[in-house]
C-alpha cells in the first residue's frame, strides 16, 4: 500500500489539478511535453509519463567514437557514468542519487522494448555501435508501471534503426583506435529489413588496455496488413579486452597511463546473443495490443586481481534468459484510456569464481571460491487508467505487482551440492501516479510519484533457513516541476525530486552489506533551444543530496552521512552550429562533482571533473568527413573505489587523456 506521504501527495495534486481546470473552463491551453530532446528532433516514445524524460537523437549519437556504448549517455541530464576502465567490466550508468559502482543495480535497460540486464543489474549495451542506434530515451523516477525488476530509480530505452539507408563508416584515432561500422536498411513491398555490423580495436589510453569489439545485428519486419506487423531481431557480439588494473593514489598522480604491475594477467572476454519476435496489432481505432518473446545469452570470463595483496581470480558467468511481454491499450473515449500488461522472465545462471595457478590465466579447480548454479524467475503485471481533459490537464493512476521465484545449488571443491530455497518476498505491490496541468499555451506543471523495489541478488536471494527472514527494499519517490517555452523552439524543465528507501543494501564485490534507511533528493534542470536554422543549444544541471537516515545496528556513527560513489552534481552544455549547408561544428562541456568513497565519509572526496569535447563534420557528395576531439584540455579524471571503510584502501583508475578520431562515412 502507498505510504501516508505518497497518499497525501497524490490527493493534494489531484485536488489542485481539478480546481485549476475548473477555474479556467474556457482555456485553450495545449499540453506541453516534458521531454527534452538533445540533438535534432526525433520521434519520442508514448509512455504516458510526466517528469524527467530525455531523448538523444541520432544526430548526437551517430558521430561518436566510443569504446563502450554507455559513454553515449554523458549528455543526459542527471545521469552519470562510473568509468572503471577495466576491460569487459568497463563502465556503468547511474541516476537519481544511486551509485554506478554496481553496488545497487537500479536502472532497467530495454533495447527495442526487450530487457537487457544481467542478473546483477548491469545493462549490456556493447552489442550496439552508434551507427545502428536511432535514439536513447531515459526516464528518471519511480512512476513507470511498465517495468518492475531492477527499475529502482528509472529506465533506459534504446531504439535501433530500421530506416531505409546505407552507410559505411571508417575511423582512426588516438591510442591506435581503428573502427568500422556499417548500416544497411531496405524496403521490399511489405517487408523491411536492416543490418548493422561493427568492429573496434584499440590499444587504450593506459598500458595493457587492448580492446577488440565486434557486433552484428539484423531486423526483419513483415507488414501482414495495415494493422498488423511481425518483426524478428537478432544480435550477436564479442568483446575481448585486457585490463590495466587499479593504481594507488600516488601511482595515479605520478603516471596515470601506467598499468598496475600486479595486473599483467587481468582481462577477459564476453559474448552476447539475442533473439526476439515482436507482434503488434491494432484491432480497431480504440484497441491495440503487442507481444514480445525473447532469448538472451550472456557469457563472461574474467581474470582479475584488484591489488598486489590479492591473488588472481578466474570469474566465469553464464546466463540464459527467456522472457515474454504482452501489453494492450484501450482508448475508451477521447478522454479516458486503459492499458496494462504482463511480463515474465526466467534466468538460468552459472556463477563461478576459482583461484588460479601461479598468478597466471590457469584455473585452479581445487580452489573453489564460488560455484553456483541457480534459476531466478520473475513475473509481473500492471494496469493503468488515465484521463485527459482536452490537453488542459490530465492524470493517470497505475498499479504494478511482481513476484520472484527460483531454485539454487552450490558446489564445493569435491563437487558436492547443497541446495537453498528462494526467499519468500510475497507479492510486491507498487502504486504509481502521473499528472500534468497546462498553464496557458507555454507552461505546464507536472508531478509523479511511485514505489519501486530492490531485491537481493545471487546467493543472497536464497536461504537454507527461514524463507521469510528477509524482505525486498522498498523505495518511494516523487517529483514535482514544470516546463516552460520562453521562445519558439526553446524549452526549459525544472523539477525537484525525492526518493527514500528502507533496508537498502549495497553489493561490495558481490557480497551484500546492509546500509539501512536512506534518503535522496535533488534538483533537475534541463533545457534545449533551437535558436534558428543554424544554431542550437542545450544544457542541464542536476544536484544530488544523499543521506543515511537509519543505518544498520552496527553503524550508528553513519547517521546523516552521504552514500558512497554519488556525485553531488552533474552538468552538461552543448552548442551546435550548422555553419553552412555542409559544415556542422559542435562543442560539449561535461562536468561532474566529487563523491565520497565510503559510508563513513572518511578519506576525502574524488571523481570530480570538467571535460571539454568538440567535433566538426564536413558533408560531401559521397558522405561525411568528421573530426572528433575529446578532453581537449587534457584534464585528469578518474574512477575511485574504497575497499576499506575509512579511505585507507582506495583504488584509482584514471580516465582517457586528450584524444582525437578522424572518420569518413560513405553513403550509398
């Protein structure tokens, strides 16, 4: 059930919206969108959400040259990237005051509407190259009922291309980077089909950072009739990368490009395979439905040693996922809508950690650190009813329910199994709410509220004793704000948000540690302005304030402390100039504040940076020649983690220095 605070907020907002609408019965206000688009205008998803919804279009994606797909997100308001720079475990994205360390998985990833998170919550995006992406949409908040598992603070939706076009892109850049990308889309009567390939190889900014990344994707769509479409999508990818290891504070300052001496065997590879079928049908003008069935396969093998005091480990994960999503929408009349859906996923997971022989890439089968084989199942259902009064005001209320199940075995060095049962979390009920009211033709107020949940992962989700001994962590969040169009082609969005959690836990190297009751809050400002046909400007600023409200019993001294790994602010500023019909130049400033590295808030703060990037594109008859420049001022920046609780055991991973890439895109 909703908390009293959520219930009171929803009631007050509903009353305020109703009174405003009644007070202005003749108002011809139109509904304004809360979506902020970065880059050229692109089609935005119809998600029936109000709040912090941001879209990056292909114009701001296609020209990028990145080792990891997550690097494309550095323009999204309030989203920050933890750049580990450690081979196949290289980076992750984070929002709404949660850490990107992988400690609290909190962002649901969907590619073409299909879930693409590993069991530990990491979003697997490296199966995509920039040329094959149509758009990236990020929703920050707890009010989206269409997703449940891992959607603690929001979700990311990546849409791949299916337009009719043919492109071949060749690139060469700093640190020996070489890249080939290609896209080809065709239309043959009722059949459309498209294909993408990508290959990237680089020696990396630091020593022992070699990377080889390859991917292929295909889409086929059949328009059975005007109202029915069947699609099939397949992707396969391989990522093979060495890892330079982590440095001490002194080493990272003395020579940030060096590899840790103990990490000469670090690295590994990962493989991804995906297949899905998508069915969409419009039954009549009022009723439509869709279904998606999918399979994912993730395989990772990693050799890792975090410090000279630790031994080299072999870590192997093999995950198979099978899932189904079904949704339907009914436009009851011009004002009322009803939609809902069900989703289910089963994960078959092998998680292994072994010692090694002689600190070499040779597994020691007698040194079993973990050997687990388990099944994790998830079922969810949601329903939502919405009302809109001639685009002057509207609201929707939704309810989502999730259940979790599974079976678990672990094996010792002799191969003897022991079983556990899944913890009984019961039915996890999550109410959701979205509302808006238009204030004239150029302004809008909006609000959202909702509940999400954090569930234990790996062995922590199972027990050999009392199945009710542990519950999920409940998160309640809300946001209120407004949008304003001060001039033609300009939009400004400002909001304030809060999110609280009880029994929150973090994963430190895969082991759960209870943090307790937590609170997060902040301001989210975003703007985009198409000044004229040649100039466009966009920018954003987000502040984050996190606190431990009621810690675990053995950590009373942490009350009021900040949570680890969360920057206190992020900001981006971008300017684009179409100097001529064929010449385009861009400048992008990326800023991040500092963060503490432990719950004790000891040992100092790290992670802050301000980086300047630029690019220029010249169009010719055959295609586009482009130059991309990153970190123009060669500013030092780093990722920092603390294995201690007092800052005495921090590990440091410097980010890339100044670099450039020259690319040629041939269109035919």
